[in-house]
């Protein structure tokens, strides 16, 4: 594996793609820390310091914590990329579901150029979602203590004696909404550029980088919790070793289930296609155990928490809103029980909308293929439906256990279930990280094997979330050099400004 990483720099095309991807990641992280105009950064800095002392991440429970992690802390720091890429993710999921249930969109998707049309509509929906979310976020800054994403900022305002937004008004709201929408669209454009000219899926990679950015804070919180605060217990530091081992075990389990599949043998008879005579043989139809991926987890958390977030901003002083937030917070067992039930349901719902056994059976019949022991047509469709139902049941149980894992870890170690530390032992973050890294390693391995190099594994191949060939024209070496020079100048100016202000 070490030699595979070394060989990646011997291929000019692959090296340029990696450097371009790294440059885009640096731009994303810089935008997260650039503050919104009109926001008092003294209050934000005090708010972040208070959260560090309390070992908190500064975001509210449920979808608030998820959005803050996905934005790389942009919500807490009120940066230009406050909403991150999540409006585009929401729009993509919405259009994908509509394409599966609306006949007109389903027919359009199959036509030439239909997918490009759907992608264009997805971008328009992204603008609408970002505008609505940006408006609610901007309006909440007038009374930031009522915003669940900024819980505890009242103490920072008291300590500094300043308002979070000194000149709040309609002009500030309009300006903030415009900047937040532009930031989301810029992130969407960066994601497309990474997909086309870099390595991996750009949108998923942006989310993964934002998640990984919270890892240093997790390590600091672990050290403070088990070494500093529990110094009277000599065995307390050993819990860190146990957590690291358990973390690796959870990752191994996720990799196993993510790549696990049932291979259905398909027999093809000798047939003639045009002037070509194609010989028969046996091929395999792979059916994934976790076909739905991380989508059921995102659906469940969004449905449970997004309405409470919106109602909390509309009725900030209502007692029933506070009671609902307490019940549906990651610190309460009801949140995990309801989420687990909804994850189980949405796993079957996603497979039912995205996997069409009758269409697969018809395609096999047209191609002259059949499953041994199963008659073509409806019997093949019933067999695939029965097999996929059993696989989905196993995948749904797996997703539910992974989502509830942080709660069990918190109970065993006496930690906060909805805290930043426990979120890395399951839930949405770990599922996304594993899937994205597998996809990146598969693409890099494809480049290595094409140039007669060994891949990451001596035997077998890495199977990513999707078998997608690398496409798009890569950026030139000169362009990548200019990008890195500009980034170096920006970082140098930021460092000089930091020391001047000290």
C-alpha cells in the first residue's frame, strides 16, 4: 500500500488531479473562516472560546449539529459558507426522489439530455432552498439566543458587552441572504470542478473535508476528558486506547457492509448482435447489502429536527417548542428510537423507489440473459424483489445500529450522547467518510492499474460506492501552479495580519 501511494506521484495526470483537488480544499476551508459582513467577530470569538472550555461544538442538537459539522464549523463562526453544500444535497435528494415517483421526470431522465435538464432544475431548487434557509438564519441573528444553532451565545454577548450584529436591519438581511446563496453556489461550482478535474466526487469530498476538520477538536476533548479531568483514575487514559481500537473496529465493519454484495449469476446464451456473434457465458448481477447508503439517516434526522428548527425560529418563546427540542435532542433516548424506526422505514422506501426489479428483469430478457433456475419475466422480477428485500433488511439493521452507536458509547463512558466526540463513532459522519474515501481510492487505483502499477491491494480491487470512470479534462500544470501561488500569498497575508493584530 505504501508503494501505491508513492506511485501516485509518478503519474503526471494523477499528480495534477491530486494537487488540483488539494487546492480546492484549501479554498473551501478559507471560505469557512471568512466572516459575514456586519457580524461582530469579537462576540463570535468569545462564543467559540466558551464552547471550547465547555467541550461543546456550539450547534444545537439534531440537524443543527449535523449542519454545523457538514459546514465545517461555518454555522458557528458565521462564515461565508455558513450553510455549506447542504442546500445542494437537499435539492439533489428531492429531485432524485421526484424522478423516481413522477412519471414525467422518469421519462425525461431516460431521454438524451434529460439528466442535464434535471441537473439544471436541481441548481434552481438549490438557490430557492439556500435563499429560504439564509433568510431564517439572517433573521435569527437579531435575537441570536433564540437560534438553536447559537445556544449559549448570550453569555458571549454579556462578556463582550457588544451585540452580535450592531447594525441589524433589512439591508443586513438582504446582504446576508445574497452572500450565503452566493457561497453555496460557489461551493457547488467547486464540487463540480473537483469531480471533473480532480479526484473523487466533489460534493461528497467537500462534506468529508468539513467533517474531518472537527477531528483535532475531538482529540483535544478526549484528552481533556480522560486525562485532565479524570486524573484521579489511573486507568482513565486507557479508555482512549480502547476508543481508538473500537473506532477502527467500527470503520472495518462499515467498510465490510458498504462493499458487501450478493452476486446473482446471470447466464447468457450465444447470440448475434448486428454482424457480431457474441459468445455465451456467466456474468454476475451485484446487489448491495447497503443499497440505500447514508440517505435513510439523512432523511430521518431532517424530518425529525428540521420542523422543530423552523418552528423554534417562528415561535422562539413558546414552551412547547422547548419541550419538543428536549425530546428530539441527541441527548434523549426518544431521538434515537424514533430515528432508528424512521431509518429502518426509509431504507426500504429508498430501495423501493430506486431499485426496479421488473425493469432489471426486462433488460435481462432483452439481452438474452436469465438467472439459472428462474424463468425469465415476472418470476425473475419476483426473485430479485425477494432477494433485495432480505438484503435491505440486513442493511437497515446495520444503519440503525451505526446511527445509535454514539448513544451507547456515551452511556458506557459517561459522555454527552450528542457531543462532538461520540459523533465520530457512528452516525452520518462516519458513513460518509468511509464511502468517500473508498470511492477516491478506487479512482486512484484505476489510474495505477492503467499505467501497469500495482493498486492498493495485491489481490482484488477496491469497490467504491459507484463504479464511475474518471471523466473531464484535467487542469493544466501551469494553472495548478498559479492557483497554489495565489493561495500561498493569501495565507501569507493572513499570517502577517494575525501577528500585526496581536
